[in-house]
C-alpha cells in the first residue's frame, strides 16, 4: 500500500496539509501500537508496521521535495541513488555559485552571503516556473510522463540548490 492509499487521498504533488493533519491523527490513534498490547503478536507487529508507515508518509507529505521524489518513484521515473545528468550550463552555473558561496562563508562576508542567498532564491524561482503548473495541478491519469520528466529535472536541480544552501549553513 502506498502513502496515498494509506491516507485515502488521490496521488498529488501538493498534498493539502489542512486535510492531511486530521487524517494523520485519526490513523495514528487507530493504529498506535499501545492499543494492540492485548492482541496477538501478529496483530501487534502489523499495527507497528502500519504506524511506522503512517509516520513515514506524513513526513514525506510535509516536505515538497520528498513528495515529488515519492511520486516520481511511484511512477517508476526515479530510482534511489540514480545518477541524473543535468545540463552542463546549469552545472557550471552551480559550481560558480558554490565557489562564491564558499569564499564568502570562509571570509565571513555576511553581505556577500546575503546576496548569494538571494541569488539562490532567484535561481530556485527560475527553475520552478516552467514546472509550477504541472506540480500544482497534477492530476492522476492526465499529467503526462513527459511532464513528470520535466518535474524530475526540476527535482534534481533543486537538490543542487539545496546542497549549496546547506554549505552556507555550516
């Protein structure tokens, strides 16, 4: 059973947290292992497994990037530890940005670091724009594989930007 089936919601790239939170609490109460202490070992084990999946699913749904990753994996379009080849011009731009970020961080130049954070935010908005409609209006059976492959490219570009931001946090 996938995360969407567990929560009884349609597959989406943008789950509605307002609807998911009450469902999470409902499922958590229903399958909490403490309520199965008088049941058989098999039922206790199953409750623990379902409870674990509920927590894992909710954690995925709370993170946009993880939700995108999960749906792409569900569709067989993304594999764990996949080596995805991004366009060389994008990679060069990211390497340059990363070098600038490391230099500003090492020098303690907060003004340059702030400007670079803005640059990263602008880059993120730029890569999101072409897939915004696909992500926000994803509909099972209507969104094409080609569109999902564009979302996959966005996902990998966003991972690059996240790594650069993580470098700044150190």
